[in-house]
């Protein structure tokens, strides 16, 4: 007689539903007249779009944030960004710790799944460090913005500094400065530098932070050997991040050098900082200092790749992640070399890691493909502009070639769904591969060779 198992919501379902709850609560608040500058409510679809882009830390907006929403509306958006960037499960766990409640077995599994980490040990300390580290970095970022925004905007500059710091660290790309993002600060090295630093720190991932701090404490002398002491994960993240940022900046600098609509009229230093910022912001941040529609087609295609890859795991960035693309490339290289194992930095990678990398990439590509086809059916725009929009939504980037404000009702619905799936899709797949299930059938199917490639 078979035992009937009591089925409840899995941790994956809880994480997925928690994002939905935050989005619908946020959209309800933003749809109220008290959230707008005019005192009149916006259409619900625009409120839903704004709540989704904030919770999914994307940055695509159908209505200008600075002119549409008042302080209350902006505060709702900022709260959604913070919750979406940290993760709803993290915020809930933080509240439990603040109330001196013990994190139970189910709650600890939620945290493990939400961050896609491999151990339950020290979770309380991990959550405390994540929340405290986030608040410290965002606080420092806000203070660093003040010398620019306080003289320019007066007391309002304090609120702008806080909002911009949280948005940059969470890789959200939403600002309350101007309708054209940070274009007014295109040649301001301080704003560019602070914003880039916040984006990179958020995109590196928390476990890389702790690993770097651990090594710096352990290595008293010969600091140049710190890299050797890092974990394999940190080595992959730091190496891939450096290659993508600097490689992307060099490529953008070369491709846009003589473009009269972007870099041509600037000094050599300004060209370098504009190209660097463009490379950084495509790592799912979404701020722009140059209009994306002015980029050459070759640069836009390069940015598509950078956006699709995105940041690194266990951080605030989106995309398929740096570790994923490195694992795929290393596996391809090992296959070409006819090697049985995939190795990096003298360590073999587990087969599970390779399978997860393939699964996450395939699912993200599928989301991009389906959303591109659907958006093409509902939108009269060029194929490049549509693809730029869908990749930006899937990877939760927020950069647009001025297509978002022109979206039709069905176009908005497509992008809302794409942003949501992009935020929870790859994560859910990774969790599904990580979860341990009972083996109900020990019989293995026979193996048969097929032709591939």
C-alpha cells in the first residue's frame, strides 16, 4: 500500500510567490492618487509595470520616475528595489533575527535556496552580514553622492543621494534625477566613479566579499598572493568580471570612437570614462550616460552579450551570471581538447555545476526568444530595438533604445512577464537542480550514441 505524501509549497514556489506578492502590493500602492505628483492615479498597467521593474531590479520604465511619482511613490519604489535586490526571503529572515526569533529548518532551507548556496551552517550570521554589509555600502554611496547632489538640488539632494545609492547597488537603474537617467553627468568622473563602484560591488556577490576579507586578514605579507588563497568561485567571479568590464570598455571605446552621436566630440579622458561606464552599466545596472539608441549597431550587439551575461551569483545583479558563462566556455574547451573533466585554476568542476550552467543558459535564451517573438507581434519597431528590450528585461538590466515608453498595452504585458521570469526563472532552475529528491526508480536506461554538432 502506497503512502500518500502530504504536499505543500516547495521553497521554490514560496520564493516565486513572494516576488508576486511584493509586485502586486507595490502596484496597488502606486495605483493610488497619493503616489503621483498630479494627485491623479495612473493606469494600473503602468503601476504594475513600475512595481515589477522595481521589485525585479530591472529599471525599464513606461513613465518617468522623477516627474510621475511624488516622495511617497518614490519611497514605495525604493522599498521595492531594496526588497527585490536583497531578496524577500532575506528581508523576512532579517526581521525574524531583529525580533530575536530563531530561524527554523524550513526558513533556513528558504535562505539556502534563495541564495543558491550549498550549506545551512552559519545562516544567521550570513544574513546579518548581508544586511549589514548592504546598508553600510549603500550608506557610504549616499554620502559620496552628497558633494554633487546637495549643492545642485539643495535638501532634496539628500533623498536623491540615498535613492541613487540603493538603486545603483541593487543594480536597478532607476533614478529620480532626470528623465534621461545620468546623461547630464556624462563627463562627471565622481558620479560615474561612485555609481560604477556601487554597481560592481552589488554585482560581485556577497560570498566574494567575505572571501576577499578573509584572505586579506589571513595574508599579512605578500598581498599579491591573495588571489591564490581565494576560493575557486571568487577566482572565477573576479577574473570574469575584470575581463568583461575592461574588455567591454575597450571594445566600446573603439567602436564608438568616431560616432558623432556618442563619443566623437569628447576628450580622450571623457571617451574612456564614457566607454567604461557603458561597459559597467550593461552588467544589469541600467543607468545610462549616453542614449542607447545612438549607439552603433555593432556596439548594441556587443551590449546585448554583456547584458545577457550580467553579474555574478549571490549578489544583486541579473543575467545568466559570470560563473555560468565561464563554466560553459571551460566545458566547451575541455570537450574540444577531448578531456573528461572540466577544470579551472587547477580544480575540477562538478558535473552538477556544468548541468546547472547549461540549464540556466537554455532557459534564459528561451525567455529571450519567446518574448522577442511576442513583442515583435505587438510592437512596430526594428528587430534590434526589440531584441535590446527583451534581453534587457530578461537579464533585469533596464537599458532601452527608447522603446519602453512607446510600448502598447500588450507590449507592456510581455515585458512585465519577461522581467518577472528573468528575475525568478534562472534562479528557480538552479534551485530545482540543487534540490534533493528521493530516487524512486533505480533502473537505468540503456545508453545509445548519437551524432552531435
